[in-house]
């Protein structure tokens, strides 16, 4: 009976310690994750464009999580099974292998940077495998092909093509 009482008191003390730890260092909520990531000193020094792309990856994941796994309130609630399930939705959403790799790569990075703060037991995206890239090679147009294209182009398209051919600018430029 004395031993049972000691075990019960020890269990109560462990529960009290867990509650005190949670109160002193609250768990990282899904809704606070992006702000915490951008403020984290451990994250890589990413440029504005990269951070914008990362935010899009996070927003898509958080929205999916809120719809499919409503029970996941904290970052540590994301399990490898949830990560795998989410990664499996990306090809069906029309993303190619390169975009999927970037998306999953960012989520691996986020969990690596925030893992200690979120008190995760491991990186849930750690075992999600990369997609095989199938690159499509492009060849340069011959002078004859380029001349034929420029001769048949009209309006704004002609202007864009001539500008690109004369300066080497790309559409993104």
C-alpha cells in the first residue's frame, strides 16, 4: 500500500512537472508557426522572394491541415503519417516533381528549425522521399527558325519577341 501511494505521488509529481513545463514554455500552435519561423534566429538567411515562396508552402500546408486533420492544434501534432498523407496530395494538385521537392524540402527545413521549440520528437517530413526530376532539354533556335518566327509575329507578341531576341531578356525579366 505504501509503495502504491509513493507511485501515485510520483505520477502526480510528473504530471505537475509536465503542466509547469507547458505553462513556462507553451507548445507552438499551428497558427503561430509562420511568425515564429520568420523570427527564428536558427533559420537560414533567405531572400524576400524565397520567404514569399516558403510562406505559400506553409499556408497551403496549414490550410490542408485545418481541413483534413482538425485535431492537429500544435506543430508537434504533425506526425510522419500526416506528412506522408500531405505529400501524397501534391501530385494530384498539379505540382510537378521539382515543385513538390521544393515544397517538402521547405517543410523539412521548418520542422528542423522549429523542432526544439515545438518539442517534436523528430522531423515528420524527414522520411518523405524526393520525386525524380525529369528534365526537358531545350535547344537554341536556328537563325532560320528565329527569322521565321519573328516574320510571322504581330502586335504585342512581335514586340516581346523582337525585344527578347535583340537583348536576350527572358519573360521573367
